[in-house]
């Protein structure tokens, strides 16, 4: 049962995956794919073993006797695809059906020049003496030299993280094993990214190793790799592969030298090349910390913390991210996370607090400023090769320097700038969130994972990662980048209230002083206020809540709104934008230069429109609570709504409430439901009985009574 089926007979059982091999024309007569050639060339073909797993293959035992057996192999199938980089290079098999193997590390990547002295490119330690190290990808012998250096420097315990998410294979080169990575022909200088859901990089490495071995058996024990994809002279190079031991996967290269070092441990922690790590990746990092007693604040803990070593391809981007995470851990372990620096190491003060997402974090989180400063300190300590703060600010400056365009007009380069700015800001912000997590969970030995902790704080979970700063935005940029247009209702007047009230979808909650309406003009606002304060309703106090998150102006009797493509803003920011827009639209046109703007005779902000009616309705109070449309309100939206209700009802229990948005439907209905629930909790829930008929203005016209 241990017999291995030959290639030819396996091909008969599953011909579809081998179309590329059959049509390639590169196999000679000895490797014909017919059954006859299989029977005539002999039973023991040593050049084709275990090519197709999980296939039933007939094996000839004696004359006219056959036995079928199943080869159980869960690895990915071998892909018989031939390819070449140019017409001048030979054709050879491609791993996973499309990828070339390219040498992983080039000499120009070693910026610090540590490849010869330490065994790995860009080997370094963080500033300040913390035992956090980073390096690029070493070979097998180079990694042994790194371990010798760490032991020589007195580090008795070490946790080693390989943060690469792409597969890496190590091929024998004399007495060493040198790293190679699969690359696509269209992007030979980029590692594989986005391997897909459920794809484990270590299993993929095992599958590729098996492919390399099998392909070498079909090519006289050789497999072709590339050292320089820019200059293909002398490429590719033939590497001898006589057995699977000639190809190592990443786990073998890191774990075999640790066999005699039980206090040195290795973990694969894939991190993305761009953007923030996933919550699952943070959880994997935390699980390693939880299993390392010397990193926890235990009563019987003694001795120094272990050294933390992070490694990626070049030792720059992902390694720097891991080093910042490790620095935050050791700062919390030593209790120095909150201590001020004795001497500031920053030569240039970086205005990270001006970023809007950081501003929102500072407003939400107590001691948030301290947590941001700690992350900045950790980034500065790891900034020898890569300063994440500088990257964020540089991307921000580049984004602000590009001309604002609508998404449809945005060019590919502008989209690239915006994407890079988003990735760098996401990475920085998640470091801030992780530091907040450490403040709460590190003393508890990580009782909660990062993902569970973050889900328990929806205000942080939903905090948008934006690219704009918290400072004022120029009105010209607003009009250029935004869309200033007339408020044309996207939904009809479902309740037929425009005829009588002058506004769409005006209605009242039965037996409660709660009303809802679409966006009113100044004239319609006067009609509604007169309706609410007449002798029938007699409301002395009216609280009007504007739920629109876009800037709204009334220009020549019609409302206009600026749909800004940025993130949701605070009420004060929306009203400031309205004031800036009014001032800009009131200015005379400056010749032919600058963006074209609409000019109006009368331009009023929403605040000014309501102020004009306070004389006729002294009890009118106006509030702006911006709420997002087509989704659930944010936590702060509920807080503002309930706070407005409580203050008004404490002043006068008979206060009436009016909620408005653009159409008077989605956001207005949501706020009305919140108000009804608040009223019922304060005054008691009504008994279940026959519901009051809803009173609809102009109902006689709906019924057809046109008198």
C-alpha cells in the first residue's frame, strides 16, 4: 500500500488539470501520457512520483493483476503550467500554476550594513535600551549568527516573530539555505498579498515545497529560480533539488536552530504590508503574550523580560510595526509607559493631535492624550529606519497638496495617494487603540482578547478613520470638493401635507407632543410654529431638533445643502461650515479665477432662519444633532437626543418636540421613536388597547372629497 503511482497513469484518471502539460510539447517520448506508454516504459519511473494527490491510481503488481489504492494527501494539487519571463529565457514549471521563484533579499535592502556582521539585513535594537529587536529576512546560517549574537549579549530568553504573510521557501545553496518568494510575472518586485480567506501561509509553503520537488523530478533534479529580475542576463539559475530536504519552509529555518535553546521560542505572526493588522492578528499576538509568563505582571515573576525579535523581508515596514507593538508591551511591563521622557528625543514636533480621528479619540477617552503620547514615544524609539508618524504626515501633506476631485474625476495617482494616506493613518490609529487596550488589560493578564475588548466599546469600534485634519476647511475647497445643490426631495410627500403645512411628511405621534417633518423653508417654518402654538395645541415651549449632518443654507427662499464627502462632524463644526459658506457666497465674484459659485440675493444659515422666528415664538429652542442616514445612530447621537429631551422636560413637562431631516422619513422617524421611548419611560407605558386613529392633514383630499 505504500507504492507511489506514476505520473502517466495518474494523468489518465484526471486529464483536465493536465491540459497545459499535454499541450506544452516539452515532454519527450519517454514521458508520453498514453496508457500504452505507461505499460511499455516500465513500472518504476523514478522521475514522477506523487504528482496528483487524492486520486485513485491503478498499480500493476503481476501479469494481468491490478490493485487500486487511495493516496491521502491534503495539500494543494500540483499545477503543470510552463512559463518564462522573456523569449530569451528557458521555459520551466511555475509554482501554483503562475508564480516564479525570486530571490528574497537583495544587497541594496541592507541599509544598516548588518548582513555580514550580524547575519541579517537591518538588524537593530530600539532606542532606550529596551530588549526589542528587528531584522530583515536571514538565511539559515544567518539566523544562527543572530541567535549567537543575542546569547552573547546576555539574552537568556527570546520570543521570535516572523511577521511575513507571504510564503517563503529556502533552497539549498552550498552549506546554507537561501530564501525565495513566489512572485507574479506582472509584479515581480511585490510579495504575494491577500492569499484569500482560510489560506494558511504555512500550509501553502508545504504545498509549494512539494511542487518544487515534484517539478525537479521532471527536470533532471533541477528547478529554476531568479536572482535579478531587472537584468535577465544569466537568468534563471538552476538549483539542484534531489529531495524535499533540499527545500526548507520558514518554520524549519527558524525552529531547527532553536532545538537546543528551549528558552527561545518562534511564532508566525502574519502582518499586512499596508494598513492596520486585523483584529484576529492582534488576538494572535496577545495569545503569545498570555503564554509568556515572564511578560506578565505575576507575583512570582522575577528577572528581566524576554527579548522580542521581529523579522520581515527588508526589516523595515512590518518589522517596524512589530517593534512598536513590542516596545509598548515592555513599557507597560516596566511601568514606564506613563513616565515623561527625561529629554525629548523629537527634533520636530509632529502635530498628530490635529488629525481628526485622533481628536475624536481624545474627546472620547479619558487620559487619551497620554495614550497618544506613549504611542508617539514608542514610534520614535523605533524610528531608525521607518518613522510611522512622519509617514502619516507626509501622506497627509501629499493628499492635501493634490487638487480636490470628486470620486469620478479622481485619477489613479490621486487614488493611490488617498489609499496610502488611509493605510498609514489606520496603522497609527490602531496602535493608539492597542495602547488603550494595554492600559486596561495588561494588569489583568489579558483577560479579554483585543477583538472582544474592542467590540465592547462601540464608540471606538465605529470611530471613523479619516484623512482630513481637525482644523477648518476653506470654503472654496468645500464647494469644489463637495456638492452644493438644491434640496430636491428624493422621496414623495407620502402624507400629503405640503398643501396645508407647506412642508412634506409633517405628522404627530398620537397622544404625545412629538412631531416630525421634512426640511422646512423659512415660510413653512412659520406655518408649523403657528400650528403648534395655536389655541388648539397651545404649546408654550417648542424644541426643534435638526438631524441633518450636511451643511444647509436657505438661499432666495430655497434650501441648499453641501454634501461633503468627508466623515460625520460635530454640531458646532457643521454650523461653522454653514457660516463659512454663507460668507463665501456673499463675496463678489473674483474675476474668472477660482471655482464657479452660485450667487444669491439672500443667504441664511439654518441658525439664522430659526432666530428670525423667535420673536413670534419666544419658546422656540433650536438644536443641531447630526445623524447619519441609512444606518444606525452613533452612541453620541443617542446621548445628545436624550440629553436634549431631559433638559427640556425638566424645564417644562409640556414641551413639544419637532424632528426634521431632508425627507422627514429615515432619520426623523428614528429620532421620533427614541423620543417616544423616552416619554414612555418617564411617564409610564400606555396600556394595550385600541389605538387612536392617525390624524393626517388634508385627508379629505386623499379620500377624494374636493369641495
